[in-house]
C-alpha cells in the first residue's frame, strides 16, 4: 500500500543531503565556532589553526565514529568536495569584508532555517552510523547505538577535546558530567533507529525518519524562539531516573546505619564518605523543589 | 610424561575465566571506582557518565591494546554478555539499597578472595595479549611485550587519561613518572610470557601460567594483609638499576668539571643544569640511606 | 638523457637512510629531549618513562601518521633494528659517564653536521608519507599533504601531546597557535611533493628531492649559525596572508557600523565582540610596524 503519507515520507527519506543541507550544517557549525571569544582573533593570527578547528566543528561526529571503529580519521579529508565546500564557508564567514555573513545570520529567521536544516542532517547521520556499525557487528546493538550517537552528537565531544588540548577548556561546556539536550535527544534517536534496524520496532524506516526529524526540528525551533534550554521531556527523565536509580528514602534512612557501622572498619568510612554527600546532593535537590 | 603436577597445571591453565573470575574482576574494578571521592555523587547526578567510567575501569586494558593495534576500541561493546554482566555489577554496587554490597565488601576475607581472583584474570590477559600480538608481528617481540603489558595493566593508564580529560587529574596517581607495583609485575610477566612464546624460555606454558599466577596472588594477598605498598623485589630492582644506570661515583666526580667547562660555551650550561639536580637527587637518596 | 646532474640527483635520491642519517636523527632528537629541564633527572628516577619519551621524540612523526591512517601505532616497535639503535643512542646520551656525548655535542660543527643530516631524513619522510597516503586514497590530495606533513613534522605535535598528558605542558611551546618554522617548511615540502606526485608539477622527483633537501639544509644551518629564528620567507607569507585574509582597511572602517548595529540585536554583540579585539590586534601590528 502506498498511501500519500507513505509517498511523502519515502520521498523525504530519499532527500539528498549534499548541497543545501550540508551547507546549512557547515554554516551553523562555523558560526558557533565564531561565537567563541577570541575565535576571530585567532583566525587573523593563524588562519590554518582556525581552518582546522572549523573542520573539526563540521566533521567532528564522523571523525569520532571513525576513531571508535578504527577507521582512518583522515578519511573525511578524502572527500574533496565537502572539504572545499566547508572551507569556502569558513573563509566567507571569517574573512568576508564588513562581516556581511554575521550581519545576515544575526536575523532570527535565517538562524531558524539554518538550525532546522542542520537538525535534518542529524537524522541522516544517526541512520548512517547505525547502518555502518551494523555492517561491522551483526548483533552488536550496543555498538550500533554508540556509533549512531557519535555520528549525531560527537562533534561537541571532539571540539571539547580539541579545546582541552589547546588549553582553553571551559569546564561548564564539557559534555562528560551533564549531557546537553542535543546529546540526550541524539541518544534517544540512536536507540530508536537501532531497535528499528534490529526489527524490534515494527515501523518502516522512512516513517520513523520523518517523524523523528519533525520532532527534532520542532523542539529545536521552539527552544530557539522561547530562548529557554529546558528539556521538553524532563518529567519523563525524572520518572525514569527515579524508577531506576532513585531509592532516596530507604537509602538515606539506612545511611545512618552505614555511618555508624563504618566506625568499626577502616575501609567502610572511605566508602560511605561519597555516598554521604551523594545523599546531600539529593536532599539539596528536594529542598530546591520544595522552595 | 603427565605427572599429577602437569595434570594440575594443565587443568588450571584450561580454567574458563567467564562467569566467576570476570565477576570478581568487575567487582574489584567498580569498587575501586566507587572508592574515588565524589564517584557515588556523580553516579546520582549523571548515571550514564558513571556507567561509562565503570566500563573504562572494567575493560580499560583491552581498549588500550585495541588502540595500540588499531583495532576498533568499541569491539569490547560487541561482547554483549560481558557488558551486561559488568553493567549489572555496576548497578548493584552503586544503586543497591542500604549499600549492602559495600557493607559486604568492606570485610577483609571477601576483599582477599576477589582480589586473588582478579589477579588470576591478569595472567590470562597477559597471555592473550602476547599471543594476539604475535599473530600480527611474527618476530616483533617488543610489540608482544607491550601488548601483554597493556592488556594486563593498561586499565590504570586509560582511567588516568579519562580523569585527565574530565579535569580531575591527580598528579600523585599518574603512572607515567613512577610505575605502580601492578605495572611492574605485569611488565615482568609480559616479558616472561613473551620469551616463553618465542621459545627462549624452555618451560611449558601451563606450568609458567600456574607459577606466575601463584606468585601474583601470593604477593597481592600479602600486600593486602600487611598493608604496606613496598615492592617485594625492590632490592633486585636496585641492583639492576645500579648495574645499568648507576655510575654515581665517577658521574658526580666529573660533574664538577662539566660545571666548570659549561661556563665556556652557552649550550653546555643548559645541558649540565638538569644533570646537576639529577646528581642532587642521587645525593639525597644516599643521605636518606645513611640516616 | 642522463646528464651528470641527473646522475648526481638520482644517486642522491637513492641514498639509504638507515645507518648514518637515522643515527643523526636519533641523536638530535634525544639531545633535544635532554635539553628539556628535568629530563635527565627523570631519566635517573624512572628510566622506562624516559626511554618511552625518547622513542616518542624519535618516531613521533611515524606514530602520528599511523594514528591518522588507522594503522597500528605500535608498528614502529616491530622494527627491532631501529628501536635498538635509538635505544642505545638514548642510553649513551643519558647514562654515559662524565656525560661525554653532551660534551662533544656542545661543539658547533658537530651540531651542524647532525642537524643537516636530520634535515635530509625529513625529505625522505615527506616523500614516504605522500606515497603511502596515495596508496590509500587515489586522488585524496588533501590526505597526501596531511600525511606528508605529519610524517615530516608530526614529532613535535606528539611530544607536545605527551607533555600535556604528563601535565608539563608549556603553552609557549605548543604548535597549535603559531606554527614553528619547521612545521611551515615541512608543509611547503609536503604540498610540493604532492603536486609532483599528482603530475601537476613537471619536475622529476629526484631533482625535486635534491633541491628541497639542499634548501632545508641551507636554511637550517644558516639559522643555527646566525642564531635567529626568523623565517626566510616571512615577506612571502606576509603578502599571501594579506592577499587572502587581509582587508583590514574596509574591515576596520565598517567595524564601527557593526558595532553600532550590534546594539539593536542581542546576538550581534556577541559576534562583533571577537572581531573587535581582532581588529585591535591588527591595529597593534600596525602601530608596531610604524614605530
């Protein structure tokens, strides 16, 4: 049965990313790089290093997945067309006279369009990563999730690492401790597409790609308009984490015992120490909520 | 000739690590992670990052050897069974109500049993690494030693690197400057098994595995009971290093000359500078010994 | 036609690096390591770590190119002969009584000879890297340039990274922000040899190797004699960068507008901020020149 809906989603899932969506992705990535303090100054002092950083911002996810799968990280350099495209965009953004691109990009509609198109490329990257990982490990579904995640959201990890090497690491920007909204939603998408690939999810891929992309674009644009970084499914997360990891009640209740017990043996104290401030943080959360 | 001794060692060398010894290894690794200050608090705030760190603690050696041999570092994720086993152990240890596992683990006999079983897995890892490296490089005995070492003791290097990336690097815990006892004894075992593999050591492998494992377990348990971190073969090391690198006498005697000489040329001073404090450290050692 | 010139360059391009030029390369690299403050002291405290650092200094370029092409980074360890050669040189330099090698190396002619021979090995490395990368990617000329560059000058990047891991990172020594003369000239050579390999440069390879090596040795020795680190082709660079990235005039002229404009929209200010200090640095440059 090919209903108009199926025809639409099928045609959508066959859209080629190459010229326009890639351009939007490079535009958003390089603009994000230029927003960093001192980036433009570095581009004047040392264009090569700035170009390298821009390439890391544009192709970071692919590089990370190549590293994780022991493929040549330089393989993205072999794709001359995309490299030249990204380089020209980097050149225009950084060295255009009168800074016209930044002027034009500073208008909201342009930003919304570019950000929406970039989110579309994210879906394609996740699907590509999952399929690629499956060609390596037949039933390694954990690997498929990891690679899809790396391709979709790995750019930020790569750029953080690059800033760490450069010495300009901003601890509030690191992805290790608290995942950004992008990392979370990309992980969700990677899980969904992996299950679809392993036939645990009885949905046709093009429908899933269409729906997930719509979800991505809608949430991204709403977050950009109502300039808040709050995650739409925070409540869902909260329930899951409470279900999985949350036994604060009996935990903090028998915290006293362990404290008292730990006075008998030397090692127990060292173990119960971190748990103590763990429950402290939990209590802090509760007090925040009650206020 | 299959004497009872041979039968015993042969049966021992055919023991499967999978269910129980691996569990002990994961238990010791994750408990070591939980002992770190703030680890439990991080597990409450961000379970995913804590899980990732636990996996690095459990599979660090394999990951390092994969990186060194340009194999996919994610390959350990393809082994779903071990991943689920380690994840469940991580889950029980961190989120068990009333912290029962830490309570039970804080008793010495349990720790001794787990640590002993973990040492047994070390031997298996070294042998596996040496054999695996030999399948790549026929007569690259240096590579065999390095891979055996990485599989056996590489976990600490990986976890140090991961702490470095996270920004929580403890310089007194780094493996670069002074090797831990584990790294030393693993290097020794890697050298021994490499020589056995290249037929320079006329001992059957199962006997060697049995003896080396016994040595590992005995030294580990004695070190845990008599809570001292002193290396049993410090004297052996001392003689070797004195034989290879120790000419303090004539060195420090002709240090004066070089000092005086170095006043004539510009570069000499920069060279003799580090050597000077080198001999200073040597002198310090001597004064320590004489006191 | 084989003129005497062709015969000379052909014979030169067939010179084997193995015994003598490699020795010079290892000698210069390990001496550069020993010049670092505290290196000799570390060699006394922990010979293994010092040996590892020395190997990184000697084989850094090859390791980096292996990493970039997803080949085993340990492959250099499989070449037992070179490893033993470099290790013996490391041993002699660090542990020779009365520090004879440093004494001898502190004389200028010896340094000039060793440095010149090391520059010769650089050409061979670049050519080897370009050819090796071409065997992977037929028309990936960007990859060829990158690999030739990595083989030729990647050692410094590797050693910087190793110092970063060790915690002893010196920000004035990092290769990211401002490229050293070596990095620049190696990049130039890599570009030249890549174009020669892709038949865009109608020069026979042995002629090119001869000329480029002569250029390398001459510039290196002149820089060592007239102890100035100024780049010979600074003027060429200046014109190119002015041609490509330099529109300071109209740029700083319409900087005012963007400043004023940026008061209307929130994001514009964040974008024009780095550009502002970019133009500041530019103005600083101008004032420097005028003084």
